[in-house]
């Protein structure tokens, strides 16, 4: 197939659309990515692209077309401008693209406005659109402080519904997304299906190492925002007695908008001896942290449709073969139960999570077997090759 991918972010930014596009090429398909200039997450265009002279390039066999857009920088106003300028620039660019693509695939993280250039291409060339919904709009804007029912929220809601309805099929990463999009945006169930995200196969190569400090190490890896609800982890550790705390270390790998507040919360609870903040690391350096961990932590807020998501880190955790301790609702909780790869309590249940930590401290060997269950489930359900084959089948049925 000849596929046009619309994604505001692409390599060298770190998103799973990179591996998917590279694998599609390896499978014999032709892939063109319509993207912007890399500036995530720092908010400033990467030095090698700063002069914006690179308009078109080939990366691992993928034809990459870059369009101008405003840098993210900081603040909601700058982020809004970043979203709008990419959508308009990419939309304008579609009028000069070849007409012979078989389908358009939108990797829809935020913003939902990425659907606009795909729709403009569809109008001009009569090609089908598949939208891979990674972030559900308009609910995701609540993280930015927009309250439901306000004028601006309702405008975003109307725009989101209009854009989603331009798609021929919406591929949701979590079963819970379908109900939200149907109820809030009026998307017919027949236009939606679920295809959980994949994780890179290199997680399967991770082994085990000893931290050599006689402590149980639990790793949280990924974005650190309010939605990740890491307050629950702090609250859980705070509920442990002093003896248990001395046996435990929480390793936080990543950064995000809530990082400094999280560090402050740890200090306020006098738990600095139980937490280590490692910062954000490139994918090439993840292995040591995953291998030194005895288990992985997964938390997410539970009072909004965002709790319905299956965080991409879950698949990576499972592939790495360590047990998962989770305070989470929705699809992720269902996957953990189906795979029997860890233990979970409801989102926000600090006391319940503390209980899981105590159980693991008392019987780490038993929990280790749960990690092996996760790896088996990963191999059967979450590999890149399986995802690629399933996606191609979806796109071919749209032709």
C-alpha cells in the first residue's frame, strides 16, 4: 500500500509512530509522513532543524515532509498556536501532494486538529481516512484547566466532534474510548474499533539485575503530569511504617509538567529517602533502569474519561517481564487482570497500593512469576509485527 501518515510529531521526536512507519516500510509498503519540525517536549525546534531548511528527507525508508509551525515553548497560548499552525500548514501542503495514496492514517495524539489536513486531502483526492485515537478530545483539554460547560470547552467539543466525524474509521487504543466518543461526540459505534497500542520488541530483551542495596525497587517510567496521579504513590509510601520504607525505593524515570510539584510532595512527607528522580532518558538508556527494577508502577487519575485509556507504558512494562503494581481503572485494569501480570487497586487508592507494596515486600518471588505472565501476554497481543498486520488489514478494507 501507499500510505500518507499525518502526525504532528515524528522522528527524531520519540513517539511510537516512528517504529510503526519504519516497520511498514520493512513490510514493503510506501509511507510518507506529513509532519512539523521537531520541538517536543522542550518546546523549541531541535538545533539541527532550527533554520527550517530541511523541507523533505528520507528516514529509514520513510519519506518525511516537514511544514512550518509555531514552537510549543511554554504556556497554553503558545501550545494553542503550535496546534493551529501545524494544522493550517499541513492542510495547505495537502493541495500539492500526490493523489495516488491508498489511504490516510492520522496518528492522533494531541491535538485533534491533526485530522484537518487529512480531511482536506480526502476532499481533494477521495481517499479514506483512518484516525488512530491516542488522546480523546475534548476531555483531554481539562488537564489545561478548561472546565466542562464553559464556552471555550463547548467550542472545543463541537470542533472535536466535527473532526472525528470526517474519519472513515476511528481506531481506538482502549475499549472505553468508544463509549466516550459515541456519547460526547456522536460517533457511531460502527465507525469505531479497538486496536491496543504496541510496544517496541526490545523490551523482550530486558533481563534482570540486582540493585545491590537490599531494597525493593519499583519503577515508574514515562510522562509525569497530573493525569498520571503519582500523588497516589507518595500517599502509599507514606502509609508504610518506617521499617517497610527502609526496604523500598521508588524510581521515577521521566519528566513532565507535574515533576516539580511531585518532588515537593515527596519532601513535604519526608520521603526523600524512598524516592529517586532520574529525569528523562533516551530510549537507548532505558534498559538499565528496567532491568534493575523488581516491579513497575502504573497510576492514572480515575475521575474522567482519561482513566479509560490503556497507557502505552503498560505494554512496555509487560514486555520487560516484571510484575506491575497499579492504581488504575478502565481498560488497563482489565488487561492486568486478563494477563495476570500484577496486582491492581482502584485509581487513587493509596491505602490499597500500600497494601500491594507490603505484599510484594513479603513475597517478591511470587510476584516475579506474574511478570513472566505479562511477557507471554505481550508476545501474543502487543508486538509491533502484530499491530502492523492488523492495521494494514484495516486500511485495505477501507479501499
